[in-house]
C-alpha cells in the first residue's frame, strides 16, 4: 500500500456549507489549501440540497461547519465521532485535527 493512500483513508474531512455564504467560501479556501499539501478524504455537503435536509435541520444557522473523523475500520463508513469546527478556523487548526484523526486510526 502506498503511504499517501493510507493517509488519504486515515482521516475524513466534511465541510457543511451553502451557496452564497461568505464564511463558507473562506472556510472552503482554508481547507482546500491544506488539502493541496496534506492528503485526506475530503467532501463538501451543501445543506440546501433536498437530499441533505437532515444536515440543514442540524446546521442551518451554523454553517460553515467542519467535521474531521478517523476511519476506524476496514469499511470507509466506520468512522469516529466527529471533531467539529464552527464558523471560522485556521489552516493550522484543521491540520491539527487531521493529524489527530490519522494517529487515532492507526
């Protein structure tokens, strides 16, 4: 197995966002800058889409929200409870959580 593949699967980062949100745009930029130099599984979830209603109900007034989770088992769906960041964060804060997730998945 290649080391980058292991790292890409060790941490999952999900950004909960919505269109037209300036804070969300800033948060996305911060996460994508980190993602360019540190591999991890990254996804964005637009809470305004009908299929994401469950997340809109939770985070409607809190976006952007970032979940960082460890992959805990052989299935990509075996995840730890998320560490969460709300509204504003630095690239270093995200990197610290990703590193924690990677260590706890080993």
